[in-house]
C-alpha cells in the first residue's frame, strides 16, 4: 500500500514539473548521444501560447561548441525574424521547419532557444540538437608538428636506404 502511495506521489509531482511550455533540456556532447526535445503542452500553457516558447539547453562542459538545431512542427508557423538561438536567427522553411546552423557557444552558460510563431489546434513541434566540439588552435599546431616529424623521419629513412 505504501509503495502505491509513493508511486502515485511521484507521478503527481512529475506532472506538476511539466506544467509550462518553457523547458530545460540537458545535452550531452557525445556525438552518438540523442539530443532530442519536443513541445510541452499543459492545461494552462499551450504550444507557442502568447506567441513564444523558451527552451534552455544546458549540461555542456566549458569549451567551444558548434551547435546545429533543427525543428519540425505541425499545425504551426514559426516567425523567422524573431526566433533565435542565443541571438542568432534561423532559417524558416515552408513546411513548418526551422533550422539554426553554425551557432558557436562557449559552454560557460546555458544557451537559449526562443521560438516565436503562431500555433493552431493540435500544434506541436520536435527538434534535434547536434553538438560538435571545436578544436583549439593548439590542437592544429600539434597535428602539423606531428606531420612534420613524420615527413622528416620518412625522408631520413629514404636517404639511408640510398
């Protein structure tokens, strides 16, 4: 009996936690990770109610990242002039798609996706976030240095064989 009461309490608490369309998505910078999100609808806050939804992405370690966000929607229209990812506007397509490409993020603080538009009955959206770490300049320097050493050793071996 106590177990049923605890489970019911947890389910009730979880339903109250998702009571707004604005949401927080924790990301993983692993390239194989599935970083998906979808619209959240509640009895008091519908999809794009008031004309906007705010999605905050967090969980990335400090560093430089390139972020690509692709969003598809049904029964809604995105406003491409106002929708932005950390201040960068995206590209809107006619079939309810919105895409942000090549947005750089320092990873020090969460980044925010502001969706603006209008939704009708049954409106919903889902999206995918691709996170790619951008190598530091020192990484490229080490790569070039290693290639130079390999070239030097190959040439040295060629000279000793002759």
